[in-house]
C-alpha cells in the first residue's frame, strides 16, 4: 500500500509539520487544516467531529502551504513533496557542423535546470518540468520549496553543485 502523507507550515511557529491531513470544512472549522502526527492517528469522535486540537501531535497549518508526499524520493533518498523545488543538470550538447565541414559535439555538457513539483489537473499526476515526476527524480535533488525559497524557481540564488550525484 502506498504511503499517504502531507506536510504544512504550522500557524503557531512556521515550522513544518508532517503526517495526516484533516480539513474542517464545517461552520465551526471554517476551512482550518491540521496535520496530525501519523503515529497517533486522527482525533475524530463517532459523530465525525474533530477533537482535541490542543494535543502536541495536532498542528494547525497554513492551508496554502499544504502539500502531499509524492511517494518518490530524490537522488539523496529524501521524500519529495508537492511544492518542493528540484534541480538537475541536463546535457545541452548537440552535433553541429564545424569549420572542417564535418560534425562535432558542441554546447554545454551541464545545464542547470530547476522546477517546482506540481499537481497536474490535466493529467492527474505530480510533475516537474512538465513531465511525470519519476522521470527526473533519481537525477534531481531538492534545493528548497516554493514557500521558503520562491526565488530558487527563478534561478536568482546559487546553490553549490556538489549537492547532486551528477554534478
């Protein structure tokens, strides 16, 4: 059975919380979201009401930061969540005509590419670089996420190249 986990930034201190997601959509809850530590399970009574939001293993989170675990790991065997930013290097070399009338391999052998992990409504899957996530995962490393490091997607911040196997 596949593992279903979520993460979200806690409202009280901004730290990440990991576990099961509970959404309160009723009048009382008004869209609140909580992450419950998986080892304790959900705190819901027989009427379907959420109980004990003060317990240390129940954390209210900012709804916009909630992301699901993809079931896939990066090249460092770190769990990849929706909203993570991945980096990998692609080979941009190609055969082009050269001055001698022949063909030679030209271009940059290592081009850095970054992309956020996103849910595709169109294809019903997690994606990076517009393709299924698993295609790039083992050659990629998580370098941040879209909430803590939004500038990484635009490539404005440098990260050392030794962070990946193929660097």
